[in-house]
C-alpha cells in the first residue's frame, strides 16, 4: 500500500491561510480595543466599539480576497 506524501505547495497554503486567519483576529482585537478606548474617551459607548470592528472586517476581507486571487 502506498502512502501519499503531501506536496510542499499544499503545506505552504495551509500556513498561508493560518497567517491570514491570524491577521483577521489581530485586526479585530485591535479594532475592538481602540474603539473601546475612544468610546471611553469621548463618552459615546458603544458606538465605536461596534463600528471599528465592522470597518476592519471589510478592509481585511478585501485584503484577503486580493491576496488569495493569484
């Protein structure tokens, strides 16, 4: 019985998508944190806490689509 050995390109694509997912999480965490701090400073809680993550999602998804189109 022969064993299939994954090709190096498939291994790299897994790491690539893991990196993109990590970027997404970091952008969301930073957006929530910045939004919370700005809401606290301007006393407009929860406006920016909700708005900044949504904006960052649009930007990150655009970036992911652009990077994975190759």
